[in-house]
C-alpha cells in the first residue's frame, strides 16, 4: 500500500492563504495527500476566507490555525510557503526535500469597504486554486513517471 505524501502549507498568520490552500488540496485531490497548514504567527481564521471558500462549495469553517512550531519535527513530502514573509521566516524542515514557494498577496491586508476586501480574498482564492491544481497535476505526473520507471 502506498503511503500518502504529506503536504504543509505555511503562511505568516494562517488567517487566509494557507487555510484556503489546505481546503483546496483536500477537496481537489481527495485522499491523495495528508494535508496540514500552519503559520509563523497564527491568528484566527478570517470570516472572509470562510465566505469566499463557501462560494466555491468548500467549507473550511472547522479548520484551525496552527503554529508552525508544532510541525517542524514532522516529515513532509512538500512544504509550500504561500507568501514571501513565510518563506523568509520559515524554520528549517530537516526531513523535507521538496520546498515550494507561491507569492500570494495577503488579502487580510486589503483596505476599503467590505466588497473591496471580499474581492481581494476572491483574487487570492483564485490564485491559490490555480496553484493547487498545478501542484496536483505535477505531482500526478511525477507519480506516473515513477510507476513507469518501476515497471519498465
């Protein structure tokens, strides 16, 4: 039986981007991965994050921001930083070979009225969705290549 690859999405505060990425990977990849998210300085889950993910049919309201310190000693197949600050401040993951970086603006930093802020969350959500879909495609392709190499 194949062991699932573990993926950690890492952000600065965990109020939005890493939570969205976790929700998308769980939904789009089914049980292909073991997924977690964490933050350098965890904060509460932003209500706009939950709202814009619900628009996509994904309920992340039960996800809880976690501190990256809880994850450092775990072995992940992939650690994906979703913002520049997280990449700069990320701890070393000694058991992780695949470090990936996505530079996504923090929608929680958006200014303006509620609809303008909501739109910032939607833009971040859509970028994250695209990145997660590309990650799944790349991972699936790599797995197919390994299968072919093993059987050939």
